[in-house]
C-alpha cells in the first residue's frame, strides 16, 4: 500500500497548508479519501493521474473534507473522462453535487455513481477482487465515517525452480498459486507446499478523521497495519477536543496502543500550535511507532 | 481604484494558475468579483484582509467563477466574522450555499445576505455614498452578468491657502467642498470657484467575463476607465469561441475600441496556448492600451 497525504490540516486551506485529502494506492487501484478545497491542485503536485481515480470516499460534510469534490468532478469532465466514478459519502452529498452541476448546465459525460451512507454501524462498501472497504462509524458533530481498507490474501508464491525440478507442467502453475496439489509429468502427486510459499500477509489501512476519542472502534482497528487518526489538539486543550468532537494527540496514541496497530500517523492539526513536534512529543511515550503527516508526504507499507 | 487579479485563467485551477477571482478596492471599499476554487489562498497571498470584504459579486454559476465561495464563507465564520456579507449572483446561488451550510450544521454567525439576479437588462445593484454598481448582461452558455463599478463625483477640492487669504471661517469649509458660495468674515460673498478646484474625474471599472462577442454592451461600456474583457481564445479558434460563448483577444480589443475605453485588460485564457504574448499580439493592433492579466498582478488608476 502507498499513501500520499495531499492535505492534513484542519479547518481551512492556507498559503502553505491544505485541509484533508489523501490518496491510497492498493493492488493497482487509486483511491481518494476526502477532498478538501484545492485537492485537484495537490493531485497535480503529487503527480497522480486523475483518470486512475475510480473511487472517492468522503468522511463527512464539513467543508475541510469535501469542498474540493465539485471542482474535481468538473475537472474530470473537462479532461474528457469516460470511466465511471464512484463516490461514497453521507446522505446529502449527492444533492449538493447534482445541484451545482445543474446550475452550471454541466452534466458529466461519465457515470457518476453515488453511494450514500447513513448507517451508524460498520458496513462493507466494496468487496473487490483484491481488497475490501468498510466504514468505521466515528463520533463527530455531524454524521461521520472513517474507512478501513483491507487487502485480501493474495495467491501463494510459486517457487519456479522447485516446480521445474519437480517436473510440473506450466499449465498447472495457476492451480499451484491457488493452493492445489497437482500431478507432475510422471503422474506423481506433488504437495502444494513443496513448490510454493505462503503469500504476503495482507496489509490494511484505517482512516479515522474527524472523531472524538472513541473506543467503540477498537475491535475494527485491531492490528491494522497503519492507522491515520486525527489529532486536532494537544492534551492541554482536551476540553476543546471534547467540545468539538475531536481528539488530542495523546488520545490518538491511546487508541493506537489499545488496538495494537502497526503504525500510527497523526494529522488534522489545529494551526494554533507553534510546532507539530509537540504532537509527536505527546503521542510517543504512549505509542512509539508514530509519525506526523505532512502535505505531499508518502508512506509505503 | 486598485484592482488585484487573484486568478485569470479559464476552466480549472492548476499548479501555478488560478481560475477567475479579483479584488477591487474603491473609495475605502474592498469588493470581491468572482470566487473560484482557491480564492481564499490567493487572498492570503495578496495580503488582503478577509474582514474588509463586504460585497461579493458572482458573474455566473460555472465552477471556475464560484466554487471557492462556500469555502470563503465558511472561513469567514471560522475567523469569527461579525460584519454582514452581501453576495450578488444568479438565482440558484443562495440554494447552493445554504444547502452546504445546512449539511455541515455550520450556520454563519454573521448576516449572509443574498441578492439573486435574474434580469436580462442592466440593473443597479448598489447605490453607495461614493460609488454605484450595476450589472452588464453578458452572452454566455448560462445566465451571466458582468459588473460596472462607477465612482461618484467627489467633493470639490478646497485650496486652503486661498480660503485663508479670503478670510473665510473654517466652519464654511465643508460648504465650499459641496460647491456653495459663502460669506467671509467681512460679510463679502466669495464665489466658490475662487477658492476651490474641480474634483477628480470619477473613475470606473467594467468586468466582463464570461461572454461571447457582444456589442449590446457598448453603450454601458462607453468611455469606462478600465475594461476587463475575457479572451479565452485566439482568432484562429473563433469557431470555438462562438460555440462556447467566449471571445477571442481580437474581439475583446474590438469591443474596447468601439466603447472608447481608457484601458483594456485581457484574461480568462485557455491553457491550450504556448504563450500569453499571442493574446497581446492579436489585440494590440486594434486597441493599443491593452495589457495581460496575471495572477497576483495589481492595477492602479
């Protein structure tokens, strides 16, 4: 999986910082998560091809998470897109987008398919050949979902030399990758494990923004490879976090620790603080594998 | 008058170019004209104080002219704005903005006053103490207005030394500025013109984007000080201009010439051309006082 942070600050776009948007590349798919104002310019800066984006997931209808969507949809149209686009987000999003397309008499020439969300329980949104996506209900001021992306277990890895040594015909190689035992050219049964290795462990990514401290999601987050958890505030402003449906860096680290995730990325910083290092200082003693999101930073795992 | 170009390209924001937005400063007022995606960041770069903007004029409901408005309105709210904001634009704009505020449960704490436009004739939108604003109906694919900003004639300029020499009491100075004759300390009538000079000629600015070549507006544009006229295409693509409700640089220059304006600014360039100088080359032979808009460029007159 490869994650590109397009924007990771809260509230408003500024001269050198952007509000929430990210791109997740996974098993050949390019997925956009949230789409703040300016996302299309950030996509250009990150050199991500617009046409590769087929799925967009919107967490909630606060502007710093979706005001760039109508512009991106319009730009897709201007660029002559033909591929369908799937947009997943709260009920209401479709009406907002269609109203603006209608006002501009600018219907898309591609299929624009909305999947509107309203459940307060986790639900599976996508069951693709190589991965799944499900919602993570979050606690915020308006209806909000995080998203959990899970790779499926891939095929077993064929050790070609061993298959050759065992005189297995290449016609059986796909069967071997599926885990089957096969007959070799001499009619002997070759046990699958003799010539294959276990596939790589499937990776996962959980995006949780915006949310108050919320232990309800621990079961879903259990042992995910990477967790992005918002940390709008520091602990000194815990009361502000509680009042606005946000979290502190310490709370984000606590969730990461309890869920036993592999790595924690912090983001959605309030701009009131002088240094982002303060977020790291607060989270690190609780959960060591933590890093700070930055606009245009990449993560690979 | 001072004009700051925030963005002057057509269609979409790109890494180094912005779609239409401008700030006009006139007699102590700061006015925003159009508001493409990214306008709030451009305002920051131009160091224009958000709180000074009390009037926003939106030409039409194509995204490259208004997709930044909802973000700006939301940011005003986050910055604690108290002053009322007046938004002038086509019918439909209010519904689009209010729907998004409602979805985010983020009503403004300041008065947000919409003036929705639907007339196809010029109409006066504002009659302030020192200036007026009227619509210029344009020809485009959707309902579109340009805007004409006119300073009112200011007070006469008092020549203080002459007033003192003529023994006029300072209590009469305001009367003199209004053009009245007054009695001096000896009871003699002093003719106004003896101690005052004519006020500066009022300046004007016409914003015309987006529009096809349209001679209907010549009467309104007659002798305006500065005209901003879109030039999306070069003459070689006149057929594209006609088909999309846009103008060529040559057509813009022709309008400027026929209307006998003082100065022409071109903008709204398509990004298909290698050099903007081509627009200048095409317009200059027809109308000499022409310049190219550029993002963050200022004009004073």
